[in-house]
């Protein structure tokens, strides 16, 4: 964790900039392919089309190719979209509904292999880590509603201890939020790559169909 001000580690969030730069290059490349499909050689080749059947086939081929470009751009823009990472996101790491999901599989493995790095001595799990702030908030609300001075004194002592625990847990919570945020953006990038490959295959298929029709005359 980046707590040593004399030799601070870079924040995990720094990786998001590099990931999104990669996505921008992907979008730029896809956009260039799309521009090439609607200008230059394809437009010249369109003049060689004769007959309704060939025109329909060429149009379908061009639509398939442009659809592949659109698919790649659409999937990659998810990487650039703002993303909100909250404590609820952290709880999803160990939720029964997501334990079989590959989305956070790598992060779960890292956390389970080095729990002290992510929780220190203040907690043993994500729920345990987040519980300190919840206890602090619950005691603060209880103190406000308590009319008995003696009970207020007792609650105040517990609240002070809970506040210290929450303060100790806060850097670990922030660290987990940052790492989880990066993992989500990385997952978006991996998914966009899969769609980009599908889009590339569609571009090739559409281009082959288009030029096979326009080149047959």
C-alpha cells in the first residue's frame, strides 16, 4: 500500500490511463477501417455493380463490414466510459452469485494468496474490513438518539474505539477500491478485444462479399 510518503508506490489507478490509451488506439484503428470502407476503392468499385441482385449483395457485404467496425468501436467505448466502484462492488467479489464469474477471478486469487497485504491486521475479509465503518456509523446514530447520560458515556467510549478501527481500515478500503476499479476496466478491455476480433472477422467477410460482387464485372 502507498502509505510511505518518502517512497510512495504508484496508485493502481495510474494503470487506468494506460488501459484507456490502448482503447483509444483501438477505436482510432477501427475508425480508420470504417473510413476506408466508405471512401476510395469501395466507392469506385460500386460503379461496376450491375443488376439488383448484385447491388443487394454488395450492399449487404458493405453493411456487414461496417457493422463489424461499429461492433469494435461500441465494445471499446465501454473502456472509456466512467465507472463507479463502491463498497458494494467489493462485496461482489465474495458474493455467491459472482464466485463462479471470471470477472474478478484473478483479483480473488491475489487477495486470497496475500490477505495481510489487502487487510493488514484490522480485518480478515472484505466484509470484515467494511464492517468497521458500519459499526462507527451505527454507534454515532445510537449516540444521537440516546437520552440517558450514562449510556451516552458508554456509547461514546465504544464510538471512539470504532472510529480508531475505521481510521485504520480506511487505507485498506481505499486500496481495495482502487484495485477493484482497475480490474473492472481491465475486464472491459478484455471483453472489447473479443468483440474487436469478431468485428474484424465481420469486416473481412463483408469486404469479401462486396468485392466478389463488384469484381465480377
